[in-house]
């Protein structure tokens, strides 16, 4: 083979390799679902990030402080897996955003924490004064010297004593020692309201996931003969258990990560709804 032909073949080989790399990168960009380490959703009222008033949702960084004023609410979402809902007059700091074990410091007020287990995160902790709550998959409410179990189990360390707090149980310190008890009627109502709030946030997360790939969503709508309202109606029916979401995923004309994430979020909504219905029946 002549040197000229060899050079031509080498040149075309390099070009082909470059095209392949670009094609793979393009495919990854189109089909992948990038995860935000921390993001803020402003629900109502006055919310501050690092003492500056914010009006819209935004991404957050390690070390950021988030504060809600009176009659205000906000939610912080960590790695699209942990939902930390701030009640009014609450302040937290994102002390560590390591994906394996993110940590938050709560400085005031009350939070509701939901560990969704969506993206393989293993653990989450939140410190508040002389107490630490650590979870691997649960929901709980935390305020100074009190924790209320909303789902599963949470390890709670207060004044050097460790508790394992289950659903509808409360551990609190009223100044004369720490004790564990059943949740009151008001507290069980609080759990229900926070679960409803979590469902609203999960639906926002689901919508955000769908908006990551608008062109692909349009392709799915076209091939499946669905409108925006048709997709949302189908998801609402899936939330209520009227649609087999796994079957819907299998029938999806396009198999991408976002489709599976939407399905998993829908399953979490369904689980919460079933749990709430069970509590009503048992009550």
C-alpha cells in the first residue's frame, strides 16, 4: 500500500473515530438525566438564600443558608432524592453535599424531611442543636428538642441517648428529660399535611424531569398520540393506581433515563397516597 493511501486511510479513520465520539456524546446528552446536587423551590412568602431575598427556584451550593420568614414556606431538594421542607421562620445550612451522605444543619424552626430513595443515595443526616437525626429511607419532622416519625424508622440521637423512632411516634425533651410517646391527634394531622405537601413537591419534581428533554417528550407525545393534558391525566391516574406505570414504561416508544425517573417518582407518590389512605382506614 502506498504512503498516500495509508495517509488517506489513517485520516478517514481519525475522522470516523471523531464522529463516533461526537455521536456517543450527543446520544448521552440527549438520553441522560443530569442530577442537581441541591435546588430550592420557593413555595410562598419571603425566602432568603445567604441573607438575600429570592423570588424564584434556584440551584444551591454547599455552605448555602436558606431561611423562611413568617408566613413563608420553601423546600430544598438534594440530589432529587431527599426533600427538606421548611416551615415558616426556619433556617437551615447545607453543611455537606457529599452524594453518599449529605448533611444539613438546622438552626431554627421546623422541617419535614422525606428520604425518597430515588437515586441510590444511602444516607442523610440533619443536626439541630444537641440532636442528630440520621436516616436511610424514611420521613420525619424535626424541631428543637422534638422529632416526629412519619414513615419507616429514623435514628435520633439527643443528649447522648439514641432512639429509633417509628411512624406516629414522638421523642421530645421538655427540659426535665427525654421521653418517647405516641403522636397526638394534632401531630398525626401534621403528618398528613406534610405528606400532602411532599406529594405536591414530588409532582413538581416529576414535571421538572419531563422538561429536561422537551424534544423527546414531544416525540413521545406524537408517537403515542398524547397531548400535555393527556400525559398529565395518565400520570394522575397512575398516582391513584389506575394505570400500571411499569407497563407504561415498557410501552414507551423511547427508552431514556428520564422516563424511568418519572416512573419512580410516580411510584413514590402512589406509595404516599396508599399510606395516607391506610392511616385513614385504621383511624
